[in-house]
C-alpha cells in the first residue's frame, strides 16, 4: 500500500466515525443499521480490519451518504475564485458539490419595482442572503424587508423582484438549476 492509499484509508475511517458521532449513534446502533457486528465496526474505525468495498457501500447507506462522498479525497481547490459578469456587474461562484446550484453576488442599488408587471416568475427555487444593507423582496403583492445577515427562501414561480432600501445592499443569490436558467433568460433580454 502506498502512502496515498494509507492516507485515504485513514481518512475514510475517520469519516465513518465522525458521521456516526454526528448522528449521535453508538457503535452498536450503526453496526445494526449496517448489518455488521459491533466488534467488526469498531475494528474498521480503528484500522484493525481491512476496508472491504461491500462494507463501505453498506456503511455509506447506513450513514445516509454515498460511497463517492465517503471515499472522496481532499483536493487542492478548496478556495475558488469567482467568475465576473462585467455586463451585469455580478460575481458567480460554482458550488463544486452540486453542479445544479449557483451562487451569485449582487450589488443592488435600485429600489424594487412597485409594478407587479415588472416582476419576473420562472421555475425553480431561490435563496438570498443579505451581506450588507437592507434588501426588499417583492413577492407577489407582499413587500418583505431582509436585513444584513438575514436570509430568504422562496419559489420563483411567484412573481418576484429584489431591490435595495435606504442605499445599496450586497446579497448572495443561490439558485437551483431551474432558477438559474430563468435568470439567464432574463439577462439575455436585458
């Protein structure tokens, strides 16, 4: 076994134990869920028993994770830089764990439109986190203030618009695949 293999082996064992502890489960509880003996699980966690693929699959299921996540190695790209959309003044980060999600930083300077005809609706779900200032989320006929360090989640099929109140605000918008597609179509129209 190479040093790299030893490191991965150790990492997987630590993850199994950490996931078990995070769930608040004893060795006995996880062993029962994974259809292993308590002593076998203990030896797996402590490195006294070889890791077998079939056991890893069973343990991943019992821990409500995937085999890929259980054996994933740490990569050097922990820090990611944003891509800049100069035409719309936005920064975009990709979320490596879920390619269907997008994070975009917006600086909002205008108040939201009061006219519902200027609001957009499209499939998907959207989340926003206000980094600074106060945002106003128009959701149908509702006007919702979202202040610094607050977040909002809403279905994008509801007509919506986001604006600033009392000066500029910075927000992180988090979009699922459908909401991202809806926003891309809006940007193409601008």
